[in-house]
């Protein structure tokens, strides 16, 4: 009996020691999805605040627009279904009051099948015609009943949500070696819109864009693609300030908001800042996280 007990103990210790590397390997094949990670969502159907169309609580067809990547590993795949619904609707009303509509995103699925809780969504405000209604109403009172415009969200509109609490996502075996993004090694060219500079302005007129790169600075910058569509006439950026060094440069450029916004769609938009032409074209994509 003693020998049997010792054999069981020895076997248990052996299995524990042998199992440790596998446990470490399993733990290493996970990635933490941090709370507040941004998830871009694309709307799969048209939504409107017009009477007789969309209703509060109506489930919506949505999916993840882009891979959610943490430390080079995909934790939520593009195309993953997103549970979302219409949170609120206000119909356009008399006296020119515009309608509004809001969409709430609730959850999606990680690569290991776990549910990822989401917070946030999108609100669209319809155009108000209160001023017109009141002015015309002063002339002929029945015209005060001119309604405002309905709020509409088209199919393909992109909005953002954020993840809930931290969660560990088990990566598939094909993701043990994380994806390596070499774009930064091949080109250091980058651009970002300085959104903080828009705060406090009642009616901002320009987007300020900070451009960085290595080597000699470009003498001209343009926006030649918006939401994946090439522009027939690229939009030039006005270079306001340039700080070159022997190895790198930083450029502050501006573009009128109206000139760029006329190419935008509802929701989140993206555009490419570039220089050069043909095979010598260098470009970087900017996601403008402003709900239009």
C-alpha cells in the first residue's frame, strides 16, 4: 500500500512538472483586451427617424469594421457581428424641430468566442428649421407648422464604441506568432488631426494636421483619397510651419473644413495624406474620429 501511495505521489509530481511548460505556453497564447479599447462598427442597414420607419429597440445589422489589434495580435476580427439597436428616436416636429436618432452597441465576439461587452454608439441630429418656421409664421401663421428634417443614418456608416472590463482573449494557434506591422519600418510618414485645437471654437474653419517623417520634408502635401475613393482633384494642404532636423521633420498643415467635409459621409471618416506621384507616392491614412 505504501509503495502504491508513493507511486501515486511521484506520478502527480511528474505530471505537475511536465504540465508546467504547457500551462505557461497556454498562458502565453493569450492577450489582454484592455477596457476602453476602441472598436469601429459599420452599420448594415439604413436607419431613419421618419415616422413609420425605424423604432426604438429595433435590432440593427452591424459588424466590426476593422480588426481590433492588441500588441500585433488580432483579438476581434473585422466582420464579427455586433449586437446593436436603436436607443432613442425623436421625430421631426412642428415649429421646425429636427429629429434625432441614437444607436447603441452592446456586444461583439472575440476570436476565442467570448462575448466582448461594448459601450457607446452614435447619435445623429436632423437639421432644424425653427428659424424658417418662425419667420414665415410671422407672415402667415399656418406656415409655423413646417417640420424639421428627419435624422438619417445610411447603410455603411461607421461609428465607434469601446470595450468594457479587461478580458483575457485566447488566441488561435495561428496567432501564436503575432502579426508584425512593418509599415513603420518601411515608411515613418504619419499624420494626425489635432482635434484638441478644435475645442472651444464655436465654428472652427480649418483642420490642423501634424505630419511627421524621416529624411527630407516634402514641399507639398495633398489629400487625394477619402473613404477609399480617389479624388479627381486632390485637396492641397497649406503648410503653416515646418521643423526639419538632420534626420526627421515635423510639419503643421491646414485644410479648410468645408473643402474636406463635402467628401465625407455620415459617421466616422478616413482620408489619405500623401506626397509624390505614381510609384513615388507616399501616403498615410488618417481616421477622423468625429461623428459627422
